[in-house]
């Protein structure tokens, strides 16, 4: 099983995400939820059927809630 770490960034113009495990990839959007949806879809496409652990890191003050 591999691990993909997604880092979220909040900028004045919007949000963006990156992952060292997906070279050259970024997701950009106006809201955190938009970028998170794009990021999780990208991880799913990148890993295909491989089991993967997704670790998410958000800026201070942003709480990530995972669905059970």
C-alpha cells in the first residue's frame, strides 16, 4: 500500500493543492471544497485500483472532516 500526501494552500486569489507523489500535478479552485474534490479525484485516477492511504494537510484554521 502506498501513501499520497495532499497539501492544501490558501492564497488571496483562491486555493490550490499539490502532492509530491504525483509529479507535476496541482489543483486550483476558488474554494477549499472545490480543490479538495479535484485533488481526491486526481489521486483516485493516479493510483487506479491500487490501495492507497491519502494524507491531507491544510493550512492552520482549516479542519478536514472525513466521511466514515
